[in-house]
């Protein structure tokens, strides 16, 4: 079996990947929270559901200025794409974004039009006395268990590309639009900008690294509240869910004193 190379895209700057990210923000669907592993164990710790996270989602959306743009505000290419899918009998709606009015650059923003953490949580934290130290590098954490690095094989990646090609061929046939591949996907490795679950939350330490509050098992004062705590792939872009869970962990830390 040939293994696909995986390129990881990250943002190693103050503000993390919120700085170069696209800015698409979605609430995860309930089926994400219902997912179970092969042995039938739930991926998410007890008490998590879409309904439970909704108020945290709302708070983060307000902080990041997430909104759905009107059809009259989106770039022409997006409108044409939606029209093509409509002609093929498929639905296509506008993403929810955290830009203010601008030209919708795909990634990054040099004009401060995007509500990255540099323009939302970090100034707020600083106004409450937090000191951001940069550059400082964490170079050591004592491990209590072993990490399972998820390996994706080339066969499942090819099967995924086959399904995608079939869906695109279907859209092309139904809409009468000729679609040209812009990236030779089969020649390149997998790219991932949504790294999740390295320190996943779980009900027990046999199944994960941290409890449902993000507190690391056996380490009373160590909490995980970034992408690594999210226990399972979300099916949508993850930043909103990462932030919503971090809100809950922050509340837990404050309540505990
Ligand atoms: C190009 C790109 C586009 C994306 N687009 C979207 C999108 O549209 N919508 C969406 O929901 N998600 C998107 N994502 C994913 C999203 O940005 C990430 O899932 C999210 O930012 C992860 O948040 P985090 O806090 O876990 O980690 P990060 O935001 O990656 O922050 C990690 C921080 O830790 C710092 N750090 C790393 N190692 C050390 C160390 N040893 N010592 C000290 N500090 C360290 C880094 O410098 C960084 O500041 C995108 C990501 C990329 C890279």
C-alpha cells in the first residue's frame, strides 16, 4: 500500500491559523455528535450535542462577526457556481464568513477586514490583564500516554477522489457546464488545514486525553482548549466549534477559580 504524503497547513504566528484562514464558520450538525467508533463507543464525551453548544456558538459568532452574506454581496464566481448547481438540481448556499465588507480574499487579509484573534479575543484578553509573550516556544510537555497518529492510506484517498469526480461529472452533465480540473489532485498528496483530535476529550482516560471540560486526566491544572481537544471530525470547517468548546473550558476554569 502506498501512503499519501500529507501536507499540514498551519499558522505559526500570534493569532494562530485564524490569521491565514479562509474565514468560513459553520456550526457542526447533530450527526457529528452522534458518531461512534467501530466498537460502538461515542466519540464525544457525555453531555455534548449541537443543542448544548448552540449558545457557545452564538457567543463566538458575535465575537467574530460571523454572518451570511446577501446574494448581492458575494463575488460573481460564487454566484455562477451556485447557478450551475441549481441547474443540476443540487443546492448551494452562501458560506457564513467573518469578513467585514471587502473583496473576499481566499486566505489571509492585509487590510484588517477579517476578525482574526488579533482583532477579537486577544485584545479582549489583554484588556483583562493577559500578557501575550511572543516569541516563546513550548519545547517540552510530559506525556502520560502514547499518541496515536492517524494514518490515511492512498486507497481511501483515491476512493474519496473517485466519489468527488463522479459527483462533479454528474453536475456537469445535468447543468451543461464543462468543468475543468484546476489541480492535478491525483498526483499530489493530501493537504490538511483542519488538524484535530491529538488530545481528544473523552469520558475516560482509556479513551482520550482530557475530560469533557478539557482538563487533562491526572493533571488537575492542565487544560486543553484548542483543535486537539475536538474528539472527532466535524464535517464542517472546525474553527467555530474549537472556539465554542474553548468558551466552555474557559467558563469551567473561571468557575473553579
Ligand atoms: C490556510 C488555512 C485556512 C483555513 N480556513 C479555515 C476556515 O475557513 N474555516 C475554519 O473553520 N477553519 C479554517 N482553518 C482551520 C482553522 O484555522 C484551525 O482549525 C484553527 O485555527 C485551529 O485553532 P487552534 O487554536 O487549535 O490552533 P492554531 O490556530 O493553529 O494556533 C496554534 C498556536 O500555537 C502556536 N504554537 C505552535 N507550537 C508552539 C510551541 N511549541 N510553542 C509555543 N507556541 C506554539 C502557533 O504559533 C499558533 O499561534 C484554516 C487553516 C488554515 C491553515
